[in-house]
């Protein structure tokens, strides 16, 4: 398998200025292609800016929007040197719900769209007020020769998401983020608690799913919120292949050998050994118990209430 050159577009999108951000995406796709990249990845809501609030409906696009299709067309190629692009925007559904979405564009079309699953409402976040949550999670094949799993920021803080994508065929897990910088302290690894937490997550998920993990975080400021960048590519052994600087806007290139996934999965067959039937059974039990519909048939006659066979 040929090495893949990935371009990390660590950008500072202009809040609410869709046309300006589209023009910037076109320019960066051109630069990525000129630099020999096979994949270019933009951050969460890179086409709109993050802190949209009531602006969300004004910048939303349907999947058949000519502006999105024109951006997809920029990935087309008559020769073998095609380019895949991962972009994020506000998607408006046919029933006029708004979603934070990420799309894989390649071969001149929109190949796959993933809607953000988990919308944070803690701390400075209030996404549920303006957006609907996605309810499907799928990996997708790509022209890159591997399955791709797309996630958006908070999705990666829920450990089942990367595992499900890897089990569904993803070998390249991509997380696009608009992560604000918090917890400035010299005691943290690189002086920023948010960055330290993300770095632990990315390395853990890469190793446990034996997948490449690509993380692209934006920079710049929306209103009073500052974003820290620090985009990374992590290998399937959990080691960093590349780390972009904090706060600096730029297009960063990194070469990866996708064959590393095969070598790592043969040496460490964690996905092969997953007990999916066990996970499904126990998840169904937990859901039933939470719904107040627990089945007492697993208890032995005469057992103490609430004490099941396994616990005894």
C-alpha cells in the first residue's frame, strides 16, 4: 500500500461568513493537492465558525446545496492523483432540523455524511439549544483504500464511538473539533489541560482500536472563546506521528503508511477478540433495567432480591 499524505487544515474560520470560508476551503484544497496530499481534513464547523447560535439557520446547507456540491467537485481528478476532503458545516435536513455535520468529499461528490451524535450542554457549551443530535453511526469505504470513521469533537469523549467505527470497518478514525482552550496551568503536560486530555484520548483510542487517528482542531477566536489547535495524527500503536503547534493557523502535511494497521492488528488482535454478543446482551440488560423492565428470571429460586447468579 502506497504511503498516504494527509494535510491537516488547522484553520480559523470566520464566524457566520460562509462564502469567505468556502473560498478558503477551495484555496486550501488546491494547496493540499499541489503538496501531494491524498486527504485534507478541516475542523468542526470549518465552513461556518463555531459559536453560531441564532446564525445557524442562516448558514445551514442542504446536501444538494450547489455550494457544497461545488466544493465536492474540487476533489475530482481525471488522473490517479485524486484527493479526498473532510469538511464540516451546518446541515439542514428535509424536515428543517439543523445538525453539526462532517462530510467525506471525494471523486467529485459527497460520499458520506456523519451527523454529530453527542451535543454537550455543560460548561460553556449549549449545542442542544440550536442543533439536533444524529442517531446513526457508520464507517464508510473510501478511495484511500481503507475504511474511514468520521466523528465530531464531543463524539470522541464517548468511548463506544471509536470502537463501533473500528468494528464497522474503519481503519482511519477522523475527529474534527472546535475545542476551546481551558485549564491553563504549568502543571499540565504542555501548559493546557484541554490539550493534555485530548492527547490521552487520541493515543488510547488509536492503540485500543489499532487504527490511525486523525484529529484536526481549529484555532482563532469566536466572540470570547479561544481555540487551541494542536491537531495530531496518531499511529495504530498509540504513538504520535505528527503534532501541530498550538494556536498557529496552517496547513500541515504528514505522511503515513496505512500498512501499519495490518501489522498492528495481526500483532495485537484486540478487535478480533471482542465479545460482541456479550456486549449486546449486557447492554440490553442495562437498558431494560434503566427502563424499569428488568427480568428477574436470571435469579435463582430463593435468591436475595437484587442479587443475580453471576454476583453469587
